[in-house]
């Protein structure tokens, strides 16, 4: 029977990263993936990732996928696509369906990196065509160039719900509302803010009462819930939509580990039923590892590091590297992983109510309840300062492990320091040249360049813009506030695009100067 | 509806245009894309009617997990259209219960 | 805890006995070692309710069940057990197969069963999906099949409704005698259960439990493997088997096919948690397609494995134990307990109540293995 | 030990009992709740009795939903309920493909 040093199930971020580390150390590695394209969910992630440079921050997910794949290929990793792993049997035997047959192969080590599946909620009409998972929406738009619908209601304010809402708008859908039964936004505030400023209303403490339609979705009714998650009569709101998108969390897809006989635990901190693993990702069965979402739901960046650790540990197990080398390498990866597991959204913080930042700044309640920081709250954050001339305004208000803006500024105007989760602060001693690198580098699209007083009664605001059609210089329209409300007229005075900006265009709009700290988005007037 | 140009992804690489039939009606799609995507772009929402309650179902997960989008493809029932590539001349039919619509309107 | 009758094991045998006892108004407690009611062979079999191919010693039980219980079981249990009595085809494709089938048929006819040998053509008239490979078959029109899962859970449900007390996650490790009679069952947890009668229906685990009062039944665990397919439109209702017994099964009401498998490696499965082999389902699919080529496109959705209690002479022990008054054995069913289970449940309740049994059980006594 | 005769209260109908929970087998919330009151205290038993999670998708969509309903009915935490065991094949596989197995392709 064919024998590999390592068989990896799943060519997502964890699987590919493990393959790279194992192959780098001389191992013969095969990666099976049931999809036609490798990369797992990475190829559906078109936003820039958070993190530090080592975590591939500010690179878009699908580019990370391409990089990993190229690296794996160059190291001789065999990546087999359209390959469905049927089962994991004793003696580390894997059966895999390829084309019209089933192959039996064995691995001296095996990594289960099967990822996650989407959770669902029930409501009357939830089985109608037009009710889809957020992952389905991403697949349709980002892989197949197809709009899931014209008018969409998003249920779920976690990062998936927020990111996909933004992607829906980028693809050309109208997102009529974002609802969540939870009382507070679950995902990153910056993700929420970029959705809210486009005009999407947030309905927290709201759930779907029913979906309308006989053959497919024609509308949706949402309603406010009380403490017991019951809809309060009289609070119902109706929207005409053709699509309802569900983004209510992920569960580890751990069936294969269970079938193999790995010890399992149902751990709410890991969002479900997972194989128990040690610090190397090894399950209760020696030589069988698990990494990525299958061993606990986290970000793709964490999955990549977990994969690397498993690859390194497997290499040590089979004698490709020494124990000492393994320990040193794993320690390095672990410290990176720990870096990612910091801040307000760290795995250990799930369900905890946070009232202030590490710096002692009161958290914006408006952000948590409506998706945007209100005008009176924004001033208290260290990234928001005033100066003459053009200067950065950083509306980053929660402690998340991310720091590319600090390095992006060639003039060192932005300070985060060694604590990666610290809120970015402005160094008033340094002079901003308005180059815009910080604006384009911010994965949360939370940085603006503002000239509060151009001397003629106007102010100029430079904002990140990732939509089509791209307004041209001279375009006239409306400036929208952080809440997406039209606040004043605006004119585009500059549009900057550069390879280094990676599809984030810098739009500079001119508004009356009293709106310098209020206007945060531009909506072009419909051309007659 | 197809996305002509995407602000981040640009234009999409698509296979050549091919013809297939949906319940006997000729439709066009791109070769190699999932059948469900071609149907979606042709405005088809309902892929099947369920066995017990005869309720409509369509795309739900789009990655081959939920099996809600199954249809009869080239005579074979229960084909997951969201992950089955479209080929020239495919015969795609609405599935009723676990198979074809029975004679006389009753469903299997 | 005290009851009139204690049943160890909540497979279909234990559940059916509990139902019959509870119906009589007997205070009955059922103890299950695992977390789930109906584990073991009860939910891992092809669902056959057949007389043909059975050992003459247990034939009366199944004939009684088919005549008196199976036709009304769904109503009795308020659960659709999906019983179909549309015959059993045991298929063959060679001269060797024909010899096997001839022998089985001859023995069954001697016992008064309506079973006969047919040729491939007649088999295809009964089941048009059969391939030309089929050259002979035994045909028993009064055989059939049912759903082992709902039948087991149905017995459980009704027994519970009638007041039978079920306890799961409680492993009995020892039986104890009291003044000459078996009266107590001790659990690993330390709990002690007392009863006037103790029915031991714990599959192959019965052996170690019976050993604690000096009784042995020669049996060993053997793996059973099963596969189930997606649902398709109804094709046929016969129960199917083969001369080589490499697969057996039927299409269910639901439309899926359930097949028991036999790759020949089952007796050598490693002890512990039952694990499907990596080749059994593939081998079974080849066997199935040989006889039913039109099933080649149907998808297998699940396979599973479990232990059966294989008795030295391949028929069960259903018996009181003379030297251990109070103990009733019901084990060693060897993978064909399902079809006879309604009758076994009935006779066990009769044994426990010291009544005359509906079927003569003398050939299934525990001491048939003893010295002459 | 798990006492199957313990009092879990009466079955009380709920307005959304006709809501489909298992999409493949079209099993409703009411059917699941009723099964719990008929003694099906584990996800495996519910599955054996009602076929939840035994359809084409093999429980990939409804497992968590069923778990939530059963645990609420029993008054236990969802993670106290053991999920039904994972079985091969991980995806539906045609018989002719399964039959065509080899060691070296």
C-alpha cells in the first residue's frame, strides 16, 4: 500500500501550512481536498487580514492562499484535488475517492485539517430557496462571480456576518439590514463600522420572525427579542428581500477524527465537538494530529500557525528533525500564536463583557449596539487627534492583534509599540505627508486622512474605497456619516490608486469644514 | 446575476458558454461552473420539492455539504448541483421527493 | 432497587421482554451498560424477518412471530416498524451456490416451511432488477423484513409507557446468589439491583456476567457490518440474501437500501470499540452489483459496525438455569435474533412468570453443550 | 447512570412544533420533542427512532439544532449530550466507485 510520511486531509490554511513545514524538513507529504480548488475558505476571503507582518497581515485572504499553494508546490507537496476522504481507519489508513475509484493509502502521520461547517438557525420559512449560509454567499460571489441576490438581509454580526455584508455590497448587492439576536455586535468594531457607514442599519437584539414566500424568499420580518429571546410583539419590521443570509457561527467539522477513534470533547470554548489535542496538535492517537478550525474555531491566521506546529511536530516524531529543533521551532510558533490570541476577541474572552480598552478608554457602546462610533464618542480614542494640515485620523477603538499601520507610515506618525493589541496613537511631533499608505494598509478600513480646514471653509477627507464604479475626480455626491446617514454635499477632488494599495483606492472628498470629523463615506449622485 | 467586474477580484475566469436543459428548456451557462451557479444566473431558484411536505428547496450551503440543492442530472437523482460541474448538453431536471415527478401529479 | 424482573441489556431482546412483562403488570427494570438504548446487533443488521435459511431449532420461534406478532407489531408498539412480508430470495450464481441452496431448502421443507428452489428466470420474474448472473435462488414467499431501529425503539417506547423502568449508563459486572437463587445484580457503580428473576440479554457481555455465578455459554463477539444508501424510488420489497452470505438486506420504506455485509474478516476484528473495516463496504458493493447492476449508481451514505454474540452452535440460548434458580439466559443470537425477537420477548416473559412458553424451547437450553 | 423514568414534565405543545429541523428527512421540532418524552434521551436514540441526521447530508446541518432542542427538553446543557458517532463515508459515495477500490492507482 502506498505510504506517505504525512497525509493531510484538507488543503485550507492549516493543511497547507503543515504541508509546507513537513515538506521543508524532507517529508513526503500528500494533501487531499474535496474541492476543485485548494485553499479552503481562503479563496473566498477577499478582505485584508489583520495581524502582524509575520501573520501575513494586510494581505488579502485569497492572496495568502495563492502564496501557501505556491510554496507547497515548490516544496514538492502532492496536492490532490476533488479527492474526498471517505474514512480514517486503524493503522492510519485513509480511503480516498479520486475520480471513479477509491484509493487506500497509509500515513506514518496524519493531519486532520477539515475546517468547519456553518451553524444554522430555524425560523418559519428557513427552508425556502433564497435562505442561504453566509459561506454560500461568499462561494457564489467570490469563486463563481454570481450575485446571491439583489436585496439581502444578513443575520449575524460576528466577523463572518460583517465581512460578508461588506462583500455583498462590493459585489453589487444591497444589504437592507444586519440583524443579530445578541445585544451587541459580535465581530470586530472596524468591520462593523465599514458596513454601517455604507448605510446598512444594524438591528441588535433582533431575530428573524419569518421569511415570506411560497416558492422562494420574497421578504423577511425581523423583531426585537426580550431577555428570553422571545420576540416582543409590536416590534416587527418587514423588508422586501430576495435573499436571507445566515452567519450564526461555525462548528468544527470533526467527524473524521471521531470516526478514527480520537478522544473527543464538547467544548463551548472551541465552539463545539473537537478532538482533544496537546500543544503540538496531536490527538489521543499517536501520530494523528488536528489543526485549524477542526480543533476549535479561530481565525485563519491561527489555523496557519497551528498547521505549522503540527507539521514541525510530525517531522520530529518521524526523526526528520531533532527534538531540540522541534522544541525551538514550536516555541517560536507558539509565541506567534499567543500574539494572535490577545485582545478583546481572544478565544478566552468569549462571552465576556468588556467596558474599557487596555488603555482605560471607555468602549463605544454605540459601536456595539449600532455598528458605528458616535460623534461624541470618537474623540476619546488615541488615534483621533486634531492638527493643522493633513493628518491621520485612526478610528480603531478596540484592542485587536493588528499593527501594519505602524510600519506603513514612512514618517512614523503612528505608534502602537510592542504590544500588538494596543490602540494606535498619533505622534504629534511627526509630520504627515498625506501619502495615504496607512489608509490602504489598514485591514479594518479605519484610517482617514483629514485636513480639517483647507482655508476656504472646506475640509478634505481621504477614505479607503473598494467599490465599483470608482468615482472620478470631480464627481459630485453626498457625504455619509459613520452611521451611513447623508450629512452634506461632497465632491471628489482626488482619486489615488496604486499597486501598493492593493485595490484599496484612496478617495479624497471635499466637504464643508464643519463635517471634517463627521463625513466618512462618499456616495456618488446618480448620473442623469 | 453575474458580476461583470469585481472591485477586488477584477473579472472572473469562466469556461466557454455551453447549452444545457432545465426541465426540457434550453439554458446557457459556463462550462465547468457548478450547475447550481448556471441555474442561479438563469433565474432558477427551486431545485427540488421535498418528499414528505412537497416544499421547494434550492441552494443553501453551496459547498456540497447540506445536499439541499440536489436534482436529477442526466437521469441520476440526488446529484449535488452546487459542486457538480456543468457540461455541454446536460439534462437537468427538478427532483420530486427522491426521483422524477410521478405520473398523475402525485409525488414519490 | 427492587423489581419482580430485572433485565440486563436493552437490545431488542431485552426491550421486547420488558414490553411483554410490563403488559402483564410485572414490575420490570432494564439495565443498559452503554449510553444508548438498543446498542449492539439490534441496530446493526439487515432487518431480515425470515424463516428460510434458519436452523430448525429456532425455526418455530420465527414461524410463531411471523404468524402471530409481526403483522400487528406496528400497531402494538404505536411505531411504524416497516414490516413487509413479500418473500425472501437467496441468490446463487454457480453450481456450488446451488448445492448450498438445495441443502438449505431441503432442510426447511422438512420443517414444513413453504420454500422452494427456483431458476434464474423465475427469480427475475419476482425481481426484475436481478442480473443474468443469477442462475438459481431459494424462494420463501412468507419471509420479509422490518426496520430494526424503529422496532427496537418501539419496544422500548411502549415498555416504558407501560411502566417498565429503564436505566442506561449502568454496567452490570456481577450476579449474586442469595439463599441458593440468583437475586442480585451488582453494577460497576456499586449499585445493587434485586429481583426475583434476572434475564440476561446482554449480547456477548452475557458470558462474563453469567460466569460470576459459575455459568458459561460458549460464545464470542463477532463483528457485524452494515451499510445504508441514499433513498431512491421504491424498486422491490423482497428480503435478499446470497448463498455465500456475502451480503443481505432490503430496500426500506424510506427508499434507502440497508445491507448487512460479510467480508470474511469479521471473526478476526480487533477487540474493543467495533470499527468498520476499510475494505468490507467495497467488497459488499461488488457483491451487490454482481446481482443488482442497476444499483451501481446509488450512493452509500453510512457504514457502521457492531458486535454480535456468536454462539458455538450458531443458535441462541433461551433458557432457565437449573442450578441458578432465578436466572434466565437470552444470548448467543449469532446475528439472527432480530426476526425472532418478538417471539423471544414473549417466551422470556413466560419463562419469567413460570408459565408455559408459546414455543417449545428445549432445543435452546443452556446445558446442550454439557458432557453427555 | 441515566434514569429513563425520571420526571421531565409533560409534553406541552409549542406554536413552532411544525418547524422543520432536519431538512433532509423533514423531521419537525414537535416530533423531536415528542420523541424525548417517549424516552429518546440521547441524540443516537432520536436518530434511530426518527431518522434525524440520517439523510443525505448525514446530520451536517441539523446536529446542533437537534441537540439544542433535546437538551432544552431534558433540562441539561447541550454539551452534556454526546453527539452521534461519525461514520464513513464522509460524503455519499456511489456503489460503483466504492466497489472500485485499489491500493495503487
